[in-house]
């Protein structure tokens, strides 16, 4: 069964990546030639190599034991970007200090989210989510007996997650902050943290998000205009309005692979955040359904692996990756269709973006590593020839831990 589940995950991942590459080429060729395509293929190659190494060579339990160190390094990098972001928004002479900080690329979409190391530009918040999933998946099962306690069952795991999430927010990336917080709460619930503790986090999180929105004029304008994109099409609603035009003009079958009109300098971010709109214009309603079907194949495939995994750390890893990809996909499609306000969230495995692509492929590789290890345990626990259970069969039993 593990083999079938792996094939489902691998097949859906390959099809989504191929779908994204083909649409990226169609979207960017007129303006950029093959430059964007070559960059994306390079990142796909890097991500695929890391995913294969994770699948074949990585023991996810060893990765879990390193997760606190990885989280510490990630927190330091995010803190560095948060300082740069605050300096930029302070304005005046203070902002010039941020320009002198090494590796900082400046403001992008109103926030300092990127680090540049030589020719490579990286968005650390994309990798922070994966590291946080690994950390929680390792910590919660090991401390299952203490999950009802205030400190070890709530403050320590949720505090670490809160620090990373707050640093992402301080860097100006509200959308990734919300996704990271939602994934953290989902994993904590599955892992067995007390619900009343989680409700406290939900209340505090909603308050912080509202404060971040009210404190940012740009976010307030997005909230005010996303439900009336046509009314504000000449200003704040320009991007969303043209996204809806692209989706509407595609009809049932679309205008064809090269027939999109909105990609010709009408729709900003057409190859990144809004590539789903171009898919709708090119392939119509049926193309959108096909894309959603691939996502709805990938995520249950990961949950299938989770259900077949003999240890709770593997279950939480698979569930966490499925959660983050599912929420990110939902947010992107919601933004493109006008169901939610415009954010900077990409479509996983489809949009242009090196950090998002590599982080997603590595996360898929970790899920495949869970499947490989689970299959090994199943083989060792197969019944003996006389029909009885083998000596290692008890190893398949899960201890009672939380809600797993």
C-alpha cells in the first residue's frame, strides 16, 4: 500500500510541476524569452535532487532531532530580515542603514523578504514553514505525556512556533504568517495539545492579524477593494479585476495554449501569484478543474501515507506537509478568483519562484522518506510462515498519544 500511495504522490507532483512549467513558458516567452523558463528548470532540478536525497537517504527521525538547531538558524535569518524591514519602513536616514546591510535585496512588495547570496536570491520564510513542521512533528509525539501541561505541552512547542511566525510577520509577510500559524494550530490539534490552549492562540493570532492589517494602509486598501474590483479597476483593484477578466474570458475550454491576452502586460505577476488566472484563460473551466484535481490527488496521497505510517512523528510530518500545501493552494485560488484579498502567495509547484519550488519539493521528499521507512517497518512486521505474527510486529503498534 505504501508503494501505491508513493506513486500517487509522485505522479501528482510530476504532473503539477509539468503543468506549471508549460504554463510558465506560455506566459513569459513573449516578454522574457526562455530566461524565466531556464531559471525555473534550474530550481526544479535543485529541488528534485534534494527531494530524491530526502527520499532515499534521509531518515526523517534524524532530521527531527536536528530540528531545534535548524529552527534556531532560521530564526536568526528571519530576525535579520525583520530588522532590515523595520529600518526600511522607518524612512529617512535610518532607511539608508538597511541598504548597507549585506545580503538584503531591498523592499519587494513593501517588505524585506529576500536574501541575496551571490547570484542566488532566497525567501527564508518558505523554508521556515518546512522546518517548523519537522520540529513540531518531532516534539509533540516525544512529549505526548506532557501535552496536557502548561509549559511542556503548550508554551515550549507553541512558543517556538510563535517566535518563527512573529519573525515572519516582522519581515512584512502577512500571508505566509497566516498560513504558518494555521499549520501550527492544525498540527498541535492533531498532536493532542489542549483545545483551550489552542483557542487562546487563535484569539491572540486574530488580534495580531487585525492589528497588522489596520496598521498598514496598503493592506487596508486591499481589504476595501477586493470585493469591488471593477469599481477600483484603475487603482488598487487593477490586478484582481484583470485576473477575473482572464478567468471569465476562458469559458469552458479556454482560448488555447498561446491564446491568453492578459499575460501580455495586462495582468501583473501573471507568472507567479496569478498564473492560475492565465491557466483559466488558456484552458478554461476544464483546465482549472484539472489543476484542482491534481491538488486533490496530491494531498489525499500524503494523508494515505500518514495513515499507513507506524509512528506518530511520521503521521504529523505527512499531515503538516499536506496542511501547508492545501492551505497555500486554497489561498492562491481564492485570491485569483476574488474570494479573498490579494496576497503574495504562490500556487505550489505551479507558480514561478525558486524558494517556493525547492521548499515544496523538499517537503514532498520528506513525505516519501516517511513512506519508505514505514514500508520497512511493515516488512519487518509481516506474519511468519505459520500465520502468526513476526517478532517485530509489536513495533507497528502506536502508543496512545493525543488525538493521533
